[in-house]
């Protein structure tokens, strides 16, 4: 079964708790089975790497760590405010057949919160 969250890759989000509280960033990757996400510029960690063909120097590399999805809130692309989302089922006529699909909807402005 597929796990669905209120956020997706490339969404603009606000961090609700932790050392990076009140910072915003774009989601680079979602790890659904761990319930975590990697957000650009948030929760930077230092990784000690040994020399390899890709990084012949080795050393300390700083990169984004993961953050729990419950600590992220979607920023609505239409009203630019952090918001909760709900889901709305829409129907679309594709080749004579009605196709049902679900979209995320901003609870503040009521607009479709899907990215274009």
C-alpha cells in the first residue's frame, strides 16, 4: 500500500520544530517508509568521508539530513501562507471515460495546492 502525506517533492515547506524552526525550504526527497523528508538547507549535518574516486580528497562534507514529516507544514503556492491541507476528489473526462483523481486543497484559501 502506498503511503500518502500532506507534502510532496518540490513543495515549499515551513519547519515547525527543532533547531531550524521557522525556516523554509524546498523538499528534495521524501522517504515514505521512514516518514522523513530531506529539505534544502535544513538540518545540515557533517559527514566524514574517506577518499574515493568521486571525492579523491575525502574529508568532512556538509549536507542535508532528514527531518520528520510531522514537523513540516506546506506553504500554499496561491496564498503564500503555511497551511493544513485536505483532499478533494475531482473527475475529468479522458477519452470518453470519467477519471477520478484526488488533489490537495489549502484549508485557508480553498484553492488547489498542487504544484504546476
